[in-house]
C-alpha cells in the first residue's frame, strides 16, 4: 500500500536527515521552495497527507497560505516547525487550522517522524465502536491464572516492537515480578531474540528433534535446551537458521511449548511476522496474543487484518493490543478505534535506551529499571499476571482483575520531538 507524500519546507540541515528518516518509513517526500508552493503541489495531484513547514523566516506567509487553502476547502494538516520567538504569535486563536500542530526547535528526526505518523492517523481515523470488553477489562477467565500462561507476541507487520516487547516483558516478569519465565524465540528469520540478549543461538529445538529422531536418548524439551540469560530468563530458540523453520512440524512445536508450561510460571513467545503453520499452531495454544501496534497506518492496518484472521481461527478473544511508542501523540482511544482491539497496556518510546541495552546484551527493564519505559513494562507484566494496581502496591500478590487502564492514557500527552 502506497503511503502518503509529505511536503517539506525546512532548512537543508534539518531537511535532509528528515527525508532519509521518512523515506525509510516508506513515505514519499516532496521539497517545497516556499510555503506557498504547497497549494500548487497539492493541486498537481500528489497525494500530500501532511506538510512540514518552517516558520522561522516568514511566519505570516506560512499561516496565510494555510488559511487561504482552508478557505478554498483544501485541507492538508501542517506540522509547523518554530523557534521560541515566533511560538507566541502562532499560538493565537485561528492562526492555525484544527489539524495543524506546532513543534519547537531543536527537532529530532525520529521524534518528528512519529509526530508525522500521529497526525496522519488523526486525519484518517474513522471512529467506530469496539466491543472487546473480554480482552482486558472485567474479570479474567477462571483458568487464566490457574496454569502458567502462554503469551505470544505477534503483529504481521515487521518492526513494530514484537521482539522488544517480548524480551522486556519477559525480563520484567522475571526480574521485577519474580516469576520464572521461558522466552521462546520463534522468529530466527527477522527476530534475533538471542542476538539482542547477547546469547549464542546454541542448541535449538530442531537440533534436539534431529538427535531424538536419530535414536538419541529421549527427547529434550524447550527447558532442556534453554540458556539462562543474566536476567534469569530462560531463552530457547526453535531453529538456528530460517531455512529450518519451514521444516518444523507445527503441532510438535505447539506440544513442546505446552509441555514447558509445567516447568516455568510464564512462557513468552516472540513470533515471526507471517501466518505460517507454526504461528497458527502457537495462536491456538496461546492464552494471550499480544499485538504490538505502533501509531502508524501500516501497523494499524496489519493489526486490523489480524483481527479478521484471528476470528477465522477462533482466537480473536485472545488478542490484546499493546500500543508501542505510545507517546507519539495519538490517544489510546484513537488507536483502539482504528484497530478494533482494546489496549491492554502501552509502552512509550524509549529512544536510544533499547539500542544501548542491546549493545550490552541486556534488556531495558533490567538495565534502566527507573526509566519510565521500564515502568510501562511493569504495568504490562502486571496486566499479564492479572494484578490489580491497588493490590500490587499493598502486598504484591496477584489479583483476579486486570487493571483499568483508562486513567493512564491522555489525549494530550507531549510528543517526543
Ligand atoms: N518503545 C520503543 N522505543 C524505542 N525504540 C523501539 C521501541 N519499540 C521498538 N523499538 C525499536 O524498533 C526497532 C524494531 O523493533 P523490534 O525488532 O522489536 O520489532 P519486531 O516487530 O520484532 O520486528 P520484526 O518483525 O522484524 O521481528 C528496534 O530497533 C527497536 O529497538
Ligand atoms: Mg522481531
């Protein structure tokens, strides 16, 4: 699906890095010579979804252009890049349209990209009712806490944070909530759980099966082959090479995961972004399928397609969204409406912390426990365990209801730019 074009009028030093970032996110970009070019470019038929406009030189020219376009019924949301000096003038009533936003310098390109994603969602999302109360609010099913839950992490879109959420959730459950956790790397193709945790892939489930099938002594399970990470999390990979993935017997994988449930408190499975047979088998045994969704339209579309597939597979009520990079300016409610799933929790952007932790083979929850993003993972871990916030504060024991998340999410959280 083609992504919209973003029209940019910025000084070259800011513009070039931003264009690179936006191109990597598969946006088209068009450079404007002046703000007044915007109407010409839009009139020329380019699908411009957003304009990023500098106002440091001539703020009135920019606001006049936008106001003129609005009058003529041409609505392109604008992200205005300003310095402190012109900010006050822009803040006056009616200077900007309802979909326009202001960002102050200095800007960082990553932050600006996510701000752009958020504005594009807001201009396109059509609100509709969702009915997913079973997913994250109200009482948890009776058998949910009775045995070790299997939590699969999946979205068919790449790069939305599946591995990040699987590893940090596992480490939060192990380190902060004192549960024994098995983290299964079911994505050796793009996933690299083991790599991001600084472990060697070591012996895999497929190696163990080969030996057993050749008459080796008994069949090893996932816990036999698992390596223990410094965080205490046991980590086991299904295969060492993507080529072996296709040869795996899906039912046998599911049985191996079910068998490991007796040896640990929680199993977290990081999945490959595809609807392979192995993945479908894992959906079938997972108590929860966490769906990380970043605030961008491709991730939202992929998640919403997943809800249809999950309905066909009969596992829709096991899906629960985790909004990732949640502080990009789109409210959780808007994400829920867009995807059609209730959010179980949200994880804010951790900036470079994930990269720094991965460089040392550690998780962010383990290495930066006091950072706000680690707190987000604790809340997610508690939702998985069904711990009520009040009980958590009082005595740390598990409760029977999932926390209500309403108060955590605001419409106007500051964006990271
Ligand atoms: N909340 C966050 N804050 C900052 N960076 C993040 C966040 N979530 C994910 N990232 C970064 O985004 C990139 C993609 O994340 P990740 O590898 O977890 O996605 P994935 O869904 O597992 O991708 P794939 O489908 O390729 O396996 C990584 O570099 C990760 O560090
Ligand atoms: Mg991954």
